[in-house]
C-alpha cells in the first residue's frame, strides 16, 4: 500500500432509524487482516455512544489519512453473507418503496448461528439431475404454449395453470417444479415463492420426484433458526440449487435463472414489515437486475399481473390443451325458493359423489357459528364490553366475543332488550354438523386454521374447509360445493371480487376430471368468470373499471401516517413535483395518538421521484424529532403500493 494511504470500509449500519440509511466510512485497523465486502462487523456509532452491527459494502483506499474516522471494532464472521448483487437488490427495492436497505436485508439475511456456520461444508459440485427427470420436465413444460421459449429467452410471463387434479400433485406444482428442474440441469438456480406452508409442501413433493434432495434449499417461517441459517448458507454456495419458500425467499442470494411465484394475488405475499414490499414487486426488480426468467403462475390472474400484460411487460402463457372444470351456478333466487342453504342440484351432486369418493364443501369462516343475532329483532349481537361480534362455539354454548374473548353470560339486546340469540352464520363445524346429519354413515372431515388437514384419501368423505385450507384428495374430489359466496362478496374490500374468484378457482382446480363444481347463491361478473373459466377477462374488466378512478393497480398509492405537521410537510414536498393525475385524500385522524393519515395517488412514471421525495421528508422529520425533547422518534411513516386503501 502506498505511503500516506489507508484502508477504509463503507458500512451499512443495521438500524431502523431512517437517517442512518446510508454508508458510513470506517478506518480498518491493521490487525484485521484481509477482509472481504459482505461480512458482518461491529463498529462504534458515535452519535449513539454504543457499538452496533453492520455489513461491509465496499473496501477502498483513502489518500487523506488525516480525516478523523472511527475504527471497526471487530469482524463478527469471515463468511460473506451479503454478496454485492444482494446489496444492490436491497438498495433498489428500498429506494422504490421509500424505505431502508437495512430493513430489506433484515428479511434476507437470518441471524448468525455459530455452530451451523462452523460445521457447514460448502457445496461446489453441481447436483446431478437424472436424464429421465429432465425429459419428463420438458414434457410437462411442452404442455404450455410458449413456456419453453420464455425460460430459454429469460422473459417475463403470466402463466395460467392447468386446473386438473389427477393424482396427488396439482398441475401448477408440477409445472413450476418442471421449470426449476430444467434450469437446474442447465446449471442455474431457481427461486420458487409460494404464499404459505400448504403450497410449499405440495411443491416440495413435486420437486422430490425430479431433483436431488441436496439441491433444494427451504426458506420456511416454521424452520428453527439453525435450519433457516443452514438453508441460507446453501444459497451462498457456488453450486446451483432450487430455493423454495415464502415471500422473503425472493431475496435469496443466488444467481437465479428463474423466479416463479405461485398465486401472486394472495395477500400473504405482501410483506407486513417495513418497507412493505410485495414479493411480486421485489421479483420484478430482481428480474430486471439479473435478467432471469420470471413466471407469475395462477389459476386466476391478479389485476397487478394483468396491468403488466396489458402494458407489454409480460407475455401470456396458456395450456396447449385447456381442460376446464365443469362449473354449475345456483342463483340467489334458487336459494330463496327452496329456503335451504344448499340447493337441490348441489345436494344431489354431493349425494351421488359420496358414493365414489371425497366431496369438498368450501365455507367462508371457521368455527361453529362465527356470528349471532338477536332472536327477536335480528340485530347483530354485540359484546357489552368492547362492541365486538358475539359467536357460538357449539349449539347451546354461551356466546363469546370474537374480539376480547369475554363470555356473555347475561347478554341482552341493546335494541329490544331481548335475551335470546339466534345463529346467523355457519362456520366449518356447524356445516359439518348439519351435513353429518344429512349424510349418515359418511365421514365428515373439517379443515381450517384450528384443524389443518393436508391430504385426504380417495374413500368417500365430506370435507368441509375454509378458503385456502382445502386438502388435496387422491385422484381429485368427486364434487366441489362452494357455499357462502354471497357472504364472501359482501366484504368491504376493493379486491373482494378478485379474491373470491381466486378462492373459488383454486378450490375448483382440486376437482377430479369431469367432476361437477357448484357455486351456490352467486350471480354477476365473478360467477360468470368462474363458470366460463375466463379469469384473465375478469382481470381486464377490473383494470378498466379502476382506471378512471386512479385506483390500484392502475396507479400507485402512497399511505402517509404521522403527526399532522409531519404529514403536511410530506404533502408540501410532493406538491413541488409535477405529478400527472395525482389525487390527495385526507389527511384524516387515525387512532387516539393525534396522528393523521393521507393517501396520494400517482402514476408509475412518477414513482421514483415520489419515493425519493417522501424518503427525504421521512429522514428530515426523524432527524428533527431526534433533536427535540419529549417528541416521538419517527413522526412520519410511509407505505407505498398498499393493496387496500384505508382512509
């Protein structure tokens, strides 16, 4: 090293404070030896008077040794846990969402496990994929028109999965596993993202028949810390692998040839922690950065994916030969005429199907009776302590509040003073009780959050499940009955029609070939889209309806929460920008802490400018509040691309 020069490290501090979201220069003592960028370190933070964790982003030489710099205190580990592509991805994702790179990296890099790290043996040799597995995977990919070209040319595509359930592996899982197998055989890694553990188990079962076990790295929220860290270390190795996991798997530090997301419309793929980035948005940023193939796979198409297709950013991929479920509609008028929850056509189909195998009955909510009403005036029964809805855990049980959990032993109606309650809705347990009486001698299986069931055999049974908790049946269900559709559609959500279509299509896809699917008590555009199996057309219609209102995803939306002065400062900063078609809603009060909320709608073209200006305001407000006394530390928070505007 030339005389008069010294080594310095540019460090990203692990801190939730927005004003610390930048690189800090630290001097590197001679005793540290050779240090690589991307390792964990500990360094003093003079403003806080303490030692903090950090990651080295760059190592450089400084010609001015007279500049006063703090020294790195220690190297936590020599393992490079943050390769340069991961840092660049985290930086770009954070900048797009007006957030901090350290918040993104906290999702991507698990806590260090010393024993795992010391015992880990790097994998250098590429995994051997059997030739028959590759040929089988190519045959599966060939069932989709243009999918092979999308993989070979590293393009983006919205893929409509084949809704056929022949055995125990759904068509979507087989197709995604086949695509990952082809990539692995070519020496490239894949990242497969699913909403929850049920989908992960299904996809793991499909991968087990195609790729070696040591080629699969799981990112699972149910894993212990050592298991999660072991999987993370596997993704740092040179040997390619298949990463499968939930939303945070999108940040896996592999050089991916393929990123595939199953059911991108599922809200579980939206990150609830700052900077609140949806896995789909992070995957789009990653695809642009790495040039990998990107697949958004689903039985339906989200309006977000449809926006990309309509704008030419994504290709459409459908099956060469579409095999669709046989959907039959029962209108609300049929239910009113019969006075029953299940119309005669659906009841007869279930009666016939139970002689052959399992029948799926989808309901809206778990429990026995999630809501009660007054037995006299039919007003909703509410808790006298918190105002929450009262429900019943079984017939004749004491009502219990769904919010505070208190039992209403001596409840009386606030409208008519009656002490009688009436069951107003049917959950999984009440539905199972009623069907058990109507189908004597037939097994009744309940599958919901409290009673999870992953798989049922091919023997006759009635499977009552909540949406998203439907087990997979051997050979598929002999009939599918979709109840409570009208209740689902009544939810006060912008995307409720889109969500209902997704729930119903996913359940219908579990039916055996030729099995009837009955949608009960629903008509209108959503029912027609299910009956004709045209989810893409429904997404186009939804997108066209939202465009004049500038509602997401036709426009981006920023939610700004904080103290009134801080929110006003953010809105004033945005007023200086020339944003076409912007609309400011609010501010309005929220909560009891004196805070307010405002929504700002803006175009995608203005996204970077808006995110930069909002981030600068957040940092300025945070720094200002730190200098004051008796004030909150972060008086302003920003959430971009919210799924459901709430004001």
